[in-house]
C-alpha cells in the first residue's frame, strides 16, 4: 500500500461502505480497514497485509472514495472525516456530509466503578491481613454492592451490542453518556427516523409486570414489579432523563422531534408473546421488542437524524 507524503493510514471501523484503493473490492460498512486521511481512501486488511503494504509490490491505482462512501472516524482519537474534501465545514451535517460522533462504549463507566470497588476492597483486606489477605479474598465473595456494578455493566454491554447491529437500518446509538454537572449517566440514546429514545438497561431476573391498585374509589397507583421486587423508582429515574433530553432538543431547535423513555430489562423472564407495557409514560420491554420499535419509517429524514444525533452527543459527552 502506498500513501501520500506525511500520511499514516489508521485502522478504524467503517461507518459507511467504501472501496479498497488497492484491489477495487467493496469494503462493507462495519468492517475494519485502513483509512488514509491525506488521500481520503481506504484499504482492506487483506491488501494492507499483502506485498504492496511493505513496498515490495506494485499496488493497484488508488481509487479515491466517491462522495457516496464515507468513513467513520476513529472516535478514540476524535478525528472527523467529511466525504467531499472541497466542501467547507458545516454546523449541521446533512445526509451527504455526516460528521463523526464519539458513540461511546456500552457499560464502560459501570465497569470502571466495579473495578474501582474491587480494587479498594482488595487493598483494604491485604492491608488489614498482610499474611492471610490472599486467602481471605479467595474464599470470600464480593459484596453485592460491588457485584451489582458488574452485573449492570454486562447488561448494558449486551444491549449495546444488539443496538449496534441496527446501524445499517438507520438507527444511531450513543452509549454511556454523562449528564453534565452530575455523577449520573444515561445508558443509551437511540436516534432513528421515528425519533429519540432514552434507554435505561437493567439486568434483573424475574418477570417484569405492572401492578395497579385503586381506580374507582381510590386514586390509581401503578407499581413496576420485577418478580416480587418493587422497581417503581426506576420509572422516575427514566422520566428525569427524558426531561433533560427534552430540554436539549428544544434548545437546539428540535422541539418537534418525538421523544420517549424506555426501561429495557435484559435476561428477564419475558413471555414468548407480549409482556411489554407502559407505566407513567415509560415503556417497559425486552431487547427484542425495543429493536423492533426502533426500526421503521418515521418523520425524521437522514439529515435530521444526523443533526439530532450530533446534538445529543455534544450535550451528553462520553462518560
């Protein structure tokens, strides 16, 4: 593979389909390839590891990516790539000039908190018992307050992988977003032609169901139960997150964008048919049902989806 002077090809996952500059074969979206920023071209991994990559062969003529082929930037480095090098930067990207967005890593902050708590516990035990610390750690279980973070991270990661498969169907996801000026985070934000969905992922056992009390002579009271445990407080948390996202959308000129909150229970005892319900405006459902509801036609075109996705990414940075 040849590169222009001063150019260093960077391996990254493609957000859009491209064409290999060496062999001319298509490189599907979602695969990893080498991106040359100077030439604005991609090279598949097969060609990059071949003779041409070491300078011993003669590579095929470089095929510069057409305007219809865009590459997602390496979000860990914060690089941004536009499809047409002759087009000036724009404040709001449209369907032909999407800008790269740091989508985040599902469950990353929960995993870090678990590791922090585990490390602190190990340090305390070894300090208090220099000789027997290792044995004590080996035969004792971690506190539930610690393992809960690992369980939560696993649930977010599992749901995140499923949501990422919907990219080619027009769904754009932001994982593990920090709420500014707080220690709280939003598990996932999904943007599709149907609008924006605030997602709180939970990995609980048991069957989620709605318990209703009162109604005629007494005030109607709804309680969210998972198995026998009362999880109604989760609904208030989602509603709070929805309010924050609504403020951001309204302030950015997206007041007409549909918005709803979702509690998605991973690994719960969902029935084969049905099972989902709504309480206080929050949808409670399974990962499969969530994926079905995200995909499909709606009121947002591709340009609007890009704009909303980028707006939310700036307002709620990676946690």
